[in-house]
């Protein structure tokens, strides 16, 4: 994943975990991450669709965790925002006349799948609460 989506999402989730009784606004969260609130709102919508956060609109609006932080794994967050392979992208049009080119993407698919399973398994053993407890 060669972007900041995961880092942004885990930052959002950690802030929400640290303020369990407050409805945090995207503007306030954006101030902590030092990014545009529109980016925060985009990632929050993905986290909301994944069932990780709840939000309400209006003067008293904001977002909170939808679940207990002990029951949210880091792999839940990763899976919600993952949009690229850990190892990057494959070449789209390798030369089919080449002995390597004609098979490379099949073998890369296997490698990418195995790597992703390892990452998800590793992150699945860590809860949001465990991660957040580092910030005492």
C-alpha cells in the first residue's frame, strides 16, 4: 500500500478510541493529522461503511467508535481502507511471447495473496485498544 490511507485511518481510529465519550468532528481530527478535513471525511465514510465508526450530523455532530476498541483489530482497519496490494501493482501488459512475461502475473498473484494473508494475520493479532495504549 503505497499511500497514507492506512496511516490516516488508524490515526482517526486512535483519536476516537482516546475520546470515547465525545463526538469528534472531522475538522478536529484533521487538525491532529494536519490534513484537509475533506480527506478525513472520505476515510471516515469508508470506516463507517465497514461498521467501525458511527457518525451524526448537526451542531452536536461528530463520530465515535461503533464497537469496543478491544474488539476492533488493526486488520479490520487495514481491510477497510486497503485499495492496493502490499507489494504494489503488477505490470499490466507483460510480453506474452516471453517465457517469464507470459506467466509472471499468475505467479505474482500467488505471491501477493500469500503476502496479504500474512499481513492480515499479523495485524489481526493486535487490537485498536492495544495500539492506542501506546499513547499514554
